[in-house]
C-alpha cells in the first residue's frame, strides 16, 4: 500500500516562490523572461522569551523548524517539553516556551534489511515530491519513509532547516521511527548525520556523497549509509549486509 505524504504542501498565507523578470542568454541569444525564485525570509526564534537563533528559511513549516531545532540542539529532549509554540509571520518572530518534563525521546535502534528495488522505488517517490527544487533549483529536501513510500516530507533553502523541519514534524506527530528510512537531497556530512541519528533512524539514503567523518560516524552508530543513489547505481558505505 502506498502512503500519502503528510502535509506535502503545507497550508500557509505566504508563498514559497515568487516570479521575477530577468535577462537570460541562451545559445548567445539574449531575452527577458520570467524566472521563479524561492522566497527567503528571516525569522527570530525566542525560547522562554530569550532570542536564541535567527533562521533564513522558507516561510513555511516554521513551528516544525522551531521544535526540530530545539531538539537537535539539545534544548528539549521530548515534545512534551514544548508548552507553547507560535509564529508571528508579520513580525517574523517565533515564540517557543518550554516546561519541565521527565520524559525523553526514546531512540529506537532496530536493524532491518532493504532490497535494491525498495531503494529505487523510494528514490522515485522522493523525487516526485521535489517540485519546488525543480521550479527554483534553490532548495533542499528531507523525507521520512518506510518501505512502502514517503510518509513525511519537508523542504527549505537550507539543508539544516529542512532536516530540523522534518525532525520537528516527526516529534509533533509522534511518529515511531522503527522500520523507517530517512532520505536527504544533498550530501551526507557529519553534522547532518548527527542530527538524523538522534531520532533512532538506522538507514540514511542520498543521491549525494558522504564525507569520511559521516561514514565513520555511521559505522559507530550502526547506521546503514547509502550515497550516490541513481537509477543504475547505489553506493553502500556501511553495513552492506542490510541491503539485499
């Protein structure tokens, strides 16, 4: 059974793209055309009334971004610790308040196998969601999937923002990470891997390249890492026995 992605296109009063007239030279011919550009906005995050961060981001999924960022920074360890989160889009301000909770997010460490055809089907499913990238060429995407397809998808102009949005949405929706896959649009660097591993994910896939430090971290944390995933290629950097 195929999954319908949750919140594929998020409801927002703010557009993620705008049209702008530009001059283009193609094969030596100069012309004026309309180009589609990703909208970049700056939001200030205040945690318990203290400004902590400013995000340059797409004006969508801002609550997810705030929760995910606080989790990956270690400021919260469970969504129950978020007492309130709100966004003032006119002022470009995010307000997040925390409360004491003894709960902590339980990372699930579960190894599972995946077939080559599953990986290639997920690749196609993921790429079909990347409309904003095809329009602008200026965004990164992250998705959470199981072997049937993409469950949750988030995107942003910054790769860390896209991942924080995805993790924030996972926490707020209470999604169990057992048997799940995380798919990135870009390279697999150590900083991205560290964030992803905090959720208990054991399989990471990307069409891009990993760094050596990311591969070493994946080995240490028991994560199966796949890069350069193409129609006719899959590079398995760690735990090759999990790919059938």
